[in-house]
C-alpha cells in the first residue's frame, strides 16, 4: 500500500525535468511507497499531445502504486464538494484526489497547497 500520495502538479514538474521536483520525488521514494490517484493518471493522459507522449506517461506511472477510485472515495469526494465547492471553489478532480488520501489514510503532497489546505481530515504535506 502507498505511504504517500503525490499530486499531478508535482509529477508534471518531474516529467519536465524540474530539479526541485525530481529531487523531492527521489527523496520520497527512498523512504516511502509512492502512490498516485487514478485521477492523477487521467490528468497526465489528458495532457498528452501525441502517442509518443502517451507512451512516456504510461511508462512513467509504472513506478507508482495506482490507487483506484472506489465507492468510499466517491462518497467522500461528494461530501467534500458539498462542503467546500461553494466556499472554496473545490474542483471535482481535486475532491477525488483529496478523498483518495483521506479514505486510504495516506498523506497528500501537492505544489498547489491552496487547492487543499482548507480540507479538514486531509494530511497535507508541504512542498518542497
């Protein structure tokens, strides 16, 4: 089971070769099993412009544990949207990623702290 859930924004930076993101991911991988939400995988796929990029994403994510969305995660995401959509602008993908971390009791690390910092019950790690 994954010990840390990494958000899409950090993985995009890693794929682009951003040194800070690469170093952070490598450090986390030495200490923990890294997971990504199925939503993160989908977001990475949507960003592909051609088959070559899609194959590169598919190979890249093989190094992580893929955490699939299930009924409990879906229910938690709905609860999060009910609570935070109007007050904080929580988006569907972010709700599903946060719900994954909450339901699976895994800390989430994200570059975009403002997308998650208001969510009660979410263990959000600082980045970097």
